[in-house]
C-alpha cells in the first residue's frame, strides 16, 4: 500500500513539474547561445524543425580527456563520462543549404577547435560528420567517421525495425564498436512509421557499401522522413554508439508523419482536433 | 325558442370549437448538459378553456420504440400542466445532463378541451317604430326593436373532449463523462519490453451506447515531458522521446478488436471501448530504458525519471462538431527506477 502511495505521489508530480522543466529541452533560435554536450546536434535539430530539411549528425569517438566531462558515481566504482559541455553561438542564416550549413560549421569549428566537423550533402539531405579529433595523447587525427565504413548486410526479408537492427549490427561488426539502434517515437512505432500500414516486411541488404550510403538507401524506403543522430557514449566501462532514427519534429514538437508516402491507404491518420 | 337553440347546437351552429394543437421539442446542446424546450399550442376559434399536460421523457436505449408513456425504456423527467384559455401556448423547459440521462427526449402534450358555450334565452316582444326611436328603450339600429319580457337566461353548455396526444421527439447527442483504463498486458516478448496495453473505455451511463462514434486524443496544449533526458541532458546518447501521435479509433462496442498487425494483441468484447492504448517505451526505444536503469544503479544522476503527458479526449457529434469530453484530460506516462518500469493511464497502472 505504501508503495502504491509512493507511486501515486510520483504520478502527481507529473502534473506540475513538466511545465516547469520544459524549457530546458527546447533549442534556442539562431543567434542565441546553446550550452550542451552536443550543441551542433541541437542546432541541427532546430534547423530541421524550422526548415523541414534533413540534417543528420554524427559524432566522433571521443577519447581525449579534454573532450569529456567526468562524473564520479554517488556509489559504486563506475565513472560516468559524457561529451564536454560547450557553448555555441550560431550565426543567423536565411535558409538551410550546403553553403549556409558549411558556414555554421566553420563558425562552430572556429569557436571550439576540435573535434571539428564538416558537411556533406546527398540526395537525402545534409550530413554533419566528424572531420578531425584529438586522440588520447592530444594529437589531431582524422576522425574516420563510423558511417564511412564499408558494411555487409545479408539480403533478407525482415520487418523495418529488424532491418535497422541488422544495419546497426553490420556497422558494429565492421568497426568493432557497438552501435545500438534506437527510435524515440513512442507512437507510431518505427515499423508503423516506415510502412505506414503497408507491407510489414521489406527485403533489403547491401554488399560492401559505405554505411552512410546504405543507411540512406534504407531510410529512403520509409513512408516517413527519418533523420538520424549517431551519438557516442564514452564512459570507460560502457562505450558504444546510439544510432537514433527519428521523424522530423514540427515547432509544436509533433512528429511529421508519412510525408514520403504519396498514397498510404492503410495509414490511420488521426483526425486533427479542433483548435 | 329553447327547442330552437338545442336544435341549433345539434345542427352545428354553436358546435364544439375547432381546436388545433401541436407540440414540439428543441434542444440547445452545451457541454455537459442540454436545455430542452417543449411546448404545446392550442388554437381555438372562440373563447374556451383547455387543460394541458406536457411531459418530458428521456429514452436511454435508442432501439426502444418511442411510444410515449408505455415505453419501459423511457424515464419521465418532468411534467407541466394547468388550465389555459383561448388561443395560447404552454411550454416547459429544463436542463438535462446529457451524458448521464438522456438519449432521446420527447414531449407528449395532452390537451383536454373543456369549453363552455353561453347561450342567452329570452322572450322578447318586437316592435316596429317607423321613426327609428322607441320610448321604451331598446336600440336605434333599426326601425325594429325588442323588449324582453324577462331574461336573458344563460344556459351553459359544457363539453369535455380529449383531444389526444401530440408527439414530438428530439435526439440529444450524448458524450462520455470521462475515460476509463484497464490494464491488459505487456507487449508480447521477452523483457526488456516496456510497452503496456490499456483497454481504453468511455465513462458514461451504462445504458448509453457510443457505437460508431469516433474518439481521438490530443496531447496539446500540454507539452509532454521527458524527465530522463532532462536529467541526463547531453550525457545521454539517446534522443528524447518524441510526443506520441494521438490515438484515434471508432467505438466498437461489442466486437473483438485488434490493436494492429505489429503487436498482435486482440481483446474484447468491451462495451463502449474504442481501442487499445499502448503506453510506454516500444522495443525500438527500450535500450534507453536499460541504459537509464544502469546509470541509476551507479547513483547517477537521479534515482528515477519519467515521461508524462496529458491527453485531451474528443468525440465526434451525432452528427455535429467534435467536442472535447474530458477536460482537463487524463495523464499518461511511465516511470523508470533502477529496477522497475511503471506505466500509467487514466488511473490504471502496470509495473514490470
């Protein structure tokens, strides 16, 4: 009974706290400073929302202590490490395209040095990828983006999520670094986002293809535009990457759903509520 | 003369008045209640009196035959009665809570005519005055005038005629008063699966049926919140969860209904159910739950975290504009501790 009361007290907290803390999750507009362990990623999200343009983000392996924040555990012996907090003041831009994003990245690199980033473009969108990084001894080396690795994914019929898992497993196998797949959409599910109620399985595979190109090829088959963040978890006892695939968010934080689906007869679109 | 009068009545000269009567109902629907107006109106061609009786009945089962008093599924709400004279109307109105008591409301005015005919009887002498004037009184209108020997004597003729029932009906569109949740189970599969299924139901008078109506959710204007990401910030490699798209579905009443091809969950029958609401972290996001729990076991940085949102519930009219029937809405969400995952929806809970 006491346990239930405690739960209910926690539930009650949800009525008050969300509105207070919400501001901490929103990204500031251009011209205002962003303080974050991944300020470039946060700003890319802001641009994605504002311009409905895919801007993906990939993080380098962070091994130099100057690039990491260390937190000692309250108990136990595991040290927690995260990307170093940085402040980024992005320049104002009129539109999002390759030159403008390159200008943003140059400003970022000028403010922070290393790790540095660069931008490439594809038919799918713009991609912020790591350029140079410091190794453990402080030497500046090429970042060797994880998704530049050639991968093999056996062709098979799988659900979209199983296919995404297979892709991450292939990158893990090729690089030796665990890549965990993740999709933060609670509803619709990843499979629903991908198929829009159509065929629940897809047949897909690649043979010795650049992982980024393979990922673009895979996500291009989705009924919903999916962007990605490849984030690194650098704690000594728990080092891995998370490949977050997510729909673009509107300013209201609603997900843009089924936008790549010209005719989705099976999708159950929610009726917009009266405003 | 008296015999002539009786004869004239029989011939219809002073027959029962022509009386027309009708009834109607109207409703003004507002959130939570409806204002119902019922009226009976009687028109007569001369002075009379009538008794009116207006009854308002609500019928909770739309399949019942609407036949007034004898219907077992009808409930008398109120009556209005009294005498009225001449051409007039009698009306009655009331506010009825639409969600709890009414589906079909109809007015049954019963008008009973009770009219009186006043006749004057007298014995008169008729005179002729070529100058148009009489010393004995009387009238100037004609050269003829009369003088009553006695009287007049008033005879009252009364007649009670039940005019029967007039009937009108109006349909009130009911809305639920709230939401109910029943935990059904977890997403099939081995742990870690953190998606809990709740059967979403509608709270209302059990006699009400919302079959074929359409329910949908809306998370606005309240912003959902991910306290896990807020606590860890950019130290978490996982993106914050995106607000879920609102669920929607038709009220299916008493048929078995599956949530969808991805979960393979089927349930039912449920009265006034409209779907299975999946609350929690799907398999595609469960790695984050495991990671947060691992961090909590090391005491970093908080012992628990949660996500929460408020759902506003809407239902379409019948027909008519959708209305929000659950204000301010119910909360959905989930908690993570180092060892437990806990989901909730509209007062129902699930722990894993």
